[in-house]
C-alpha cells in the first residue's frame, strides 16, 4: 500500500474524532473479491476495544446488496474520505450496486489490500476488518422503544450487527 501513499498506523493513534468520523463524515463499507465486490455508505458504527482486540462494529440491513458480500467473505474494509468525495459517498448511499456500477459512477479507484479486501485509492483512512461476531438485532431486546419507532417503523428489517477485529489501519 506504500505505492498508494498509505502508511500503516496504529488505530489507537488516529487523531480523528471517531464519532464525527463515522456519524458526520460517513464511511464506505466494502466487501467482496477481485471478481465481484460492492460498497455502501454507512454512518452507524463505532470503534473500540473488545476481547483484547481493537475492533469496529457496523450495522447493515439484510436488504442491502453489500450485505451478501459481507456475509460471504471473512472481512471488509471501512474507508474514510476528505469532504471533496461527499458526492461519491452520497451516491453510494442512495444507489444500489444491483442496479448500477458505483465505481464507474463515482470515479473512485478500487484496489485490494494485502489481505485481499477491496478499498479505494482516494480514501484518507482504510481500515481492514476481519469478522469476529454477527447477530441480527432483535425487537424483543430493545430496552427503549424509541429506536424501533424512529428507525424501523416504516421501512426495511432490523440491521445485523458485525463486530470485526481491526487487522490493519492505513492513513495518508
């Protein structure tokens, strides 16, 4: 990844505000193989320390096309961009890879990490993640009904939670 001007970084030393990075700046969640992959914009998730590992957690609805790529592979990447890529992130959140070629429409340049995970050359942060745990959210386990009423009343099923170990973190 050195030829792409990325340097390996300890994820614990990221200087970004992680809440803003995920919630406001957004990220692309990308999974698949060199033969076929998909990406989607997400802003639900987080980073932390669990089971003596640096981890990320993300939420993906089973209806999303990227879901099947996450399900059928050992890992995925999270990529974060400068604000000039906001239109590309918006497109990846609105359009489905089932119906369009997101790479062609956004102009983003895919590459594959040493672990074989798809990512994008324009990113400023690339996090390679290996899945550790996954479960569908359960309506009966919500202690507060507000998230159900706000986010699940009219469209789509409940998200699936993925917890993944950060294998490598790359920054510019």
